[in-house]
């Protein structure tokens, strides 16, 4: 049976998850609003209330949940989903995690609209480099990922190869031979960015999971992929750090500790585009963001902190900071001091 024009541009979403009850409904609702016609979620050993939260989403009937408790088998699980024909009516497949939110911009209503209107003849995969968001100063997990975490790293980050970062992808199912975490292996077709740029000649780096990325490129891209790898401190240390890694078997690479948090907790660029598109910036965020603005302002003055630590007691330093216009709690100041490499306050 031939596909209808609507089905020809339809896309599904495939994701593996563990203990994501706090974010799963928001994530499902996001991709349904982006035009996904089917979502396949693979539960990888969760012990939280993920099922009840899926029921709270807007389109639970469009979500298929599979169960697979294999450890460090992310790629094998993806392959099984592809081989199992889980997306018989979809032309495109978005492979991502539950901390990744892809969206369309530049006048496209959603991802489905982009796939329907863009010139994609001969395209096998649309690569989506990360925009990597930090904690935005949240210790406790706020309500709503997209509306709350508004500060990110400057692209490309992380940068495993100069001018490249990692990311995820949309692949044309009929052109796809295999699925990997950060790239598909195509049987035919081009790799492009959503700017329209053909990057097939970079296939050696694409096979390593690297995608060209920069602030200029992000500004020209029709599709963005927001990645929220740390979120709040509570979420990171109480959920993410405890569940292990779905891909790496090596203990060193499974570890998500304070050094991982500090590496990915980059808050250099204010980016509220997705929050504005969803229309869900909350008063709670606005309240906390004012405190964070003070935190960020002081973070630009590491030299000031180091100098004052050598000259004054902790209370005097805080008083000095406040006298020049920064509202800073003792805990925030000590946290900032640790970032500067100073331990004399502890």
C-alpha cells in the first residue's frame, strides 16, 4: 500500500529512557506538538512512576512503550527497533534522548512542517548538532525543562574536534542501514544540516559522531536541538548520576560525578527561543532568574573573588560583593569560590 502525501513526510521518534518520570510528559507533549505521528519509548529498567506520567501526556495513544533491561546496549536496542519495523507509516525517524528537545524555527510551524516544505530530495539524514544548556543556577528541579533552563554553552560544545560537536539526527528510514547514538549509517542519500548544507564529505567525522557546529551555523539553522545534560543539581546527582550509562560499559566512562557536572554546566549564552515558542516562561523562573543574573554577573569577576579571598574573611567578601551591586547568598558565594579553585572558605 502506497503512503499518502501526509505519511510521506511523517516522522517518528525513538528514545531509550530510565527514571525520567519528572520530564517524560513534557518531552512527549513537545514532540507531539512538533508533529510526530508516533513515539516509541524503550524503558530500560525504570523504577519510578514513568507510566503514570505518560498517561498525563496529551497523546498517550500515540506512544508505544517497549521494555528492554539490557545494560549498555543502546545501539543494539535502536537496531532492534529499526529491524522490527516499529515505524511502518513514518518516512523519517528522529533518534534522541529525553533530555533533548528538537524544534523548528524560521517560520516553520514544527518539524513536520519543515519536512513537508523543505527541499529534501536525495537527503538521507539531517544532522542536528547540540546546543548544550547548563543548570541556569537551579539547585532544585524546576517545573518545566524548556521554560526554566535558559543559559547554555557557546557552540560548539563539547568540542571533540575543532569546529565540531556531537548531536543527534533525523534519518529517512528507507535510506537507513543502521542506527548509532549520534549518527545513522545510510545505505544511500546525503547527510545535510538544516541550513541545507551538504556535509557528506565529512562522513569520516560523522561516523565518529561529530557534526560541524558554530554560533553562526546555529543562527542559520532551521532545526535546533536543545540538550539539557545536567539540569538542576538535584536532578543530576539524585537521578542522572545514579542510573548509569546506557552506552558505555567501561566504569570510568559510566561515571557522572561532580567533574561531569562542572564540565557540562556551561551558562554563557542566554537562549530562551524554545521557551518563547512554547509560551511557557513561568513566574517561578522569572523569580529565580533574577537571583541567577546576580550569580552570573559575579562569575565574570573571578579575579575579584580570588583577590578578596586572600584579603578578607568570608563575611567581608560577601559584604563587598553586595556593596557593588550583587545579591549573593553565602552558599552561592562558596560555590563560586570553589569554581575559582579556592578552598579557604570551607
